[in-house]
């Protein structure tokens, strides 16, 4: 026996008809797709209405506004966060930030050596300060540890002992 039975032929014809109808339904009409109205936020609605007529000066104002928003959000706020972290978290930990003190060489005049708050920055070169018009700036308060800023008092002299 060859070929389809009448029931099978009827079933195949119905399936072909269903496929044709389904393909025809997939074609869009001129009214489709129907999209819901777009919700705009108040600021977005303002700029949309402001730029509607397409004036050049309005476009420049909008570009300036967008550049300002970008600068604040991508430059200033991250820099503020970094500054805050360094100031209140890193700077409170010992050895987190290492400061170098200015170098002082014999025979060279340095700015600010006569300030009263710079005693720990000055080495004991007796001839270095002879030509300056300020009081003697020797390190009589002791040595300073660079990492911690701790001042170590000078050692006492023991005349009866030999070092």
C-alpha cells in the first residue's frame, strides 16, 4: 500500500492551513507595534520641552549642563571620596603615609629655618647658621625619628665614664 489514507490527508491539509494562518498573523499592520506612552521624569520632560524648537543657544546650555553633571559625578565626588578616605582612614594608621622631611646641606640657606616650629627639621651644623639673622637653630631638643616624628632626648654626658 502506498500513499496516505484519507484521514492522514485531511490531517496534513489542516496542519498546512494552520501554518499559513499563523504566518499571515505574524505580519505587522501599519498600526503595530502599539507601544505604551513613554513616562518621562520631570527633569527629562523639562529638557525635552526646552530643546523642542532646536535653537543653537539652547543646545549649548544643555551641553554645558551635561558636562557639569559628568564633571561633578565622575571627577569631583570620587576625588572627595578619596580625600575623605586618606584623611580619616589612612592618615590615622601609623606608617600609612610616609612624609619626607626637607634636606638641609651645609652652606645652603633654607626657607623658613627661622620659624619657631621647625626645630625638629634642623640638623646640628654649627657653621650652617652663622650668617643667618636668627637665633641659633641647633637640635638641642634631641633627634627626631622620621617615620613617627618622635623626638628622642639627647643622651646625658657621664664625665667619669669613657664611651
